[in-house]
C-alpha cells in the first residue's frame, strides 16, 4: 500500500477559541488499513506545512505501519500503573500543552486503564477538540454501539469496547476504509495483520469470508446513513425543496381501502427494479379524523409494507395532495404511487380529486396512478342510516298522521289565529318529526305542511292560489327552514351514532392493545376475547391446506383448524356466518350472528393480530426445535476444532518418539532412549486423560455416570490431588481449617475435580505466584476454594467458561480441549455439590466447590 494524494483533514486554520475538527477513518474490519490511512493523512498534512503530532498510534508490530511514524513527532505516552503492571495511554494534558494544529489518535473506542482522567479514549479526543485542536482518529465498525449486538450475532465475538454512534456521527469527515473479503484474508495469510502463529485461528474464526462480507455491508450501510444525514442537513441549510435524485425512494399513499395491497405491491416492484431503493408508505390523517379507509385495512397494509422491507408513516394535513407532496419532498422521494379515484364520473367533474391535483403539483416527482378493481367499478361504500329503524317509523307516523291531526285541531281557530302562528305550529311539528325520524320524514312533513297551510289557512281558502305575496314568502321560508332543521338534526344524529360507534370500537381496540401489551399472545386467549366482545358462538382461525383452489371456501378438506374458542368451530369459511380473509392461507371465521360493516372493521383488526400471534407462536416453536440442533452443532464444531489439535499433539509426539526408537540409522544412548520413552509415555498419558474426560463428559450428558458416595476426609483427598499435578505440585499451597467434618462425596471423582481446578489455576497464574487451596465449614456445607492471581474472568463470562470445549478468549491452543471446568462442574453436581466462580480480591479467579457435610447417624 502506498500513500496517495488525499483530501486534507481541514481546510482552515483553527484558533484556540474554536472547537477543533474531527476526521474519522472507519474500518470495515480489523486489518483493512485504517491506521495506515490515518498516518498517510498525517504525513500529507505535515508536507502542506501543518503542525502535526502523533498522540497515540498502535502499530501492532506491522512494519509498514511503523515505518510511517518515522519523521513524525510523537507525544510521549502517559504511563499508568495498574495491578502491578505499567501501561501507556494518551497524554491529553501533554497534547493540549503542545497545542499542535493536528493530532493523530488511534483506536477511538479504546478503554483507558483505571486511573486515567477519562474512562474512554473518545472522551480524551473530545477534550482535545474542545481545546481547538483538530483530531484524526480511527475506529472499526464493530465498535459502534448501534451495531454491537449485530456483530456479536454474526461473528460470535462480544466487543466490550464500544463508542456511541453520535460521537462518530458528529465528526466533520468520515472516510470508510474498505477492502474485499478475499483481499483481507490474503493480507492475513501473508502475515501483514497478525503474527504467523495467530493466522490460522483468525482465518477459521473471526475472519471467515461470510463474517467479513457482513461487516462490509454493515459499514457501507452505516456510512450511507451518515451521507443521507449530511445531504438532508445541506438541503435544509440551503433551503432546497426540489428533489435530488441521489437515491431512489418510492412513496406509496394509503387510505386503508381495499386497493391498498395492490398499491403496496406495485410500489414494491417499482422499488425492486432499482437496487437499494427505499419503500415508504404514508397515510394522511386530517385534523378532525381519518382521511378515508379503516384502521383494520391500514393495519394489514402496514404489516405488508414492513414485510416487504419498507417503512410506514402517518402525517396530518387538511390538504391531502399538499401533505403527500410535502412528505415526499421531505424524504427526497423520486416516485409517488397513488390509486386511481374511486369516485363516480359526476363527482370527478365537480372536483379534480387527489390524484389529478397531486400530479398537477408534483414537479420533479414522478407520480404513478395505479388502477384497481374498486376504481373500475366506481363503487363507494354505502353509508348506514343515522337513526334506528324504530325512530324512522316513529317519524313517518308523525309526518303522515300528525299533520292532518294538527290541521283538524287548528281549524276551529282559523279566524282567531294569524297565518304566522299557524306556520310556527306546523314548523314545531316538523322539527319534532325531524328529531324523531330524520331527514326524509321531516321533508315529507314540510311538503305536507306547506300544502295544508296553503289549502286550509291561506286566503283564498280551499284554493291553491295565494292572495297576499307576503304569505307566499312565509310558506317558502317555512319549507326551507323545515328542510334545514331536518338536515341538521339528521347530521347531528349521524355524528352522534358515529361517535358512539367510534367509542365502542376504540374500547374494543384498547382491550386488544392491552391484551398484546400484557403478553397474552396465545391464540386461544385472543380468540376468546373476540368471541366475548361480539357475543359469538365460536371464533376459529382456519388455514388453507396446500395451494389455493377455486371454490374451496365450502370444502372442509381444504382447511384445517389452527385455533378456536367457544362452541362448535367452523370447519371452512363457507359454513361460517362471518369470515375475514387475512391472507392467501389464513381466514378468521365466526359463527353466531352476522356482523355488520362497522363490526367487521374491528373483526379485521383482531384477525390481523391473530395472524401476528400465530406467526410469533410458530417462530417460538421453530426456535425451540432449532435450539437443541444448534447446541448439538455448536458442540460438534467445538469438539472437532478442539480435539483435532489435542488428539493430534500427543499422538504426534508419541509416534515421533516410537519411530525414533525403532530407527536403525541412529544409535541412541541410554539417556536418549529413556528420554524418548518418557516422552512417549507422557504423550500417551495425555491422550488417555483426554479420552477419559471425553468419555466421562458423554456419561454425564447421558446420565449414566456411576457415583459412589461415602464419607471423605479432605485432609486425605486434597494432598493426593496436589501430588497428581506432577511437576506443578510445588506451585500449590494448602491451607485447610482444622477440625473439618467429613463430607459426602466420591473420593475418586472429587480428586479429579480438584486436580482439574488446580491445574487450570496453575496454568493461568503468573510465574512465582502460588495457587492457594483452602477449605472451611459454612453451616451444612464445606467450601473448598482454589484461588489464583491470574487475569481472572469477566463476571458476564462466568457461566460461559463452564461450557464444554470453551477456552476463555481462545488464546491458548495448548491447554486442552476446554473440558476441564465443564467436567469438574458436572462431576461436582453429580455428587450433590456445586461449583461456582468468584473474583479473587486484588485480581484473579477463585473456584468454590461446596459439598454437603456427612450427616451424623
């Protein structure tokens, strides 16, 4: 790799009163060359005359990286002592005192040694930036907080050092340092990243091709999101409202109507034709209620959008075309998908409609008008009557019978009452009819009242002629007022009924939402709630068997019952009183009564939730079935990976020793022969222990390990276990409390447990540090503690260390297959005891074996 020309980290001089600028080199994976790129940038900046220093750079022993440090001023590191060791960290105070223009700081996510001023290095960098100094830094994608869990799932490695995404997003410049998976693996194989002894393990684990490809995609997507943010900020700062076609974004407008699924699928196909295009669905809600459609339809369409990889949005706006276009321009959309109008042609003549108006205002946004069955049929949902049937009948009775009765009652007073008084009395009756029966009975009463007033109470009597012009005006006003009052009463009644219906639906949906939030996701519970809500006999979720066929709605053999609640379930949709199609395979069928249109909207919401509950239940079942298989696969993989080395090593050593002894080309001395025989013996003994551990682990997992409990004195078992350590026996110290009672244990198994624990402690203890074995009584238990002063184990890894074939950190390929601790815990629990890890005060690990005291008889 060579240093080519690059873009300067900053094009302006920074004074102390101004915050410094941050440039970050983001690596797609370790070893792609982000530190190398940072040093190249530092050298270029120095050649341009800028004052550049190195605050902290980690070369990891890479010669080419170290060569770039030559000629650059390096600020001495701050030395921090921790647990008897000395570590070098970034000296923030020294960098600020030096006051360079640019400082190079490697590994932004690094955790500082305890005792440092800040916990994390990105906090050190923030202090330097606050002092007005530009910083060039590096970080790998796996260290960003937002993708930490994803990286763990991909690679199986937990990244404990993370940096908040916002810290990196605030950088003035971010440059992705990328490399193909094949090229990076070649770099690794050539020894340009890790020492030769670590290459094989790295290629077989973290640096697998699939892992690297996934990490590259994560890095590219993260950087793309950062670029989108920068573009949006630039457009906002410069007041740019027109669409820039930098990236295809397809917006589909939804109303919740039956055409919604057609529109979503068409928009998804449009987005799929352009790789990387975004799909966004939007629903416009007016300030005083929804702009059309129904909640259940929107719920289904939202699920469909999300299943196709899109996102769902809801905006508020009185002018629907303007709201749609404002949203589209706000997300920098390039295409807008609308459904063709469902209105009749006469209505389209009176008003251009949403689609035509949107096209007229769209500007640079392409608008697709998609036809559908609803548009071709020109159908509109028929509104329900605002008043009940009983009230409508009452209104008609009052209109037909009330007017003649009122006329008969007023006839004796025709000479004493004025026409105005008669009109007011007729108008009162008309209002009463409107209140009781609504618009049409009231209009009938108004027309009838007009005729009766004209015939009986307007001179000349019993004639349709009206003598006085003011009487004509009075009669016309009477009809108009009666019509207006009846219309207002009908509208108020309609709104009242809709409000009551909406309140009832809201209560039902609130119950449904509470059902979901409380975790009652079981299908029978959900269906039981639905049956109780509408007082149904039974509610059944049916699933189609095989591919859809014509006329199979009434064929029971084509359906199977997934879940049901109530009485006798429906066996097919055709035999149900009401049914809701959820998708091509699922139908919710209800028996007991027919549901009206408004009830069906709520029923559809329940149906959509039932489908989600079914999918969740099946995913849980699949996860439960897959978990044992995954565990077995992990066990098999770990066994093959670990045993391949540990079987081969002793076999190879024994084979070499035996072949050397059997060779006739070399005359071995007595001492050489004895050494070769000892090597073969030790190797075969290692192999025997390995096979014995594997057999015992298989017996433990099968539950057939023989355990013979008897009284055991620790004063006898512990010294024997120490002697079994061979040459390492001198690195173990024993401190047993006097007067310890006997415990219930299998002496042979307990000795093996202690040997495994002490051997593990000795391997991880520093040279010159002894492992301490103590024992003391606590109530009805005797605790045996094996204490070391090694690096210890993080608390979150305490359980993982007992898994078979696990080595903490996988850093030691010569310490066995990782069965020791797993076997020790299994043997301890088989004897009725427990084995748990604990932290050693001052650093290290303590293994605590608790065994029950032998009861006295």
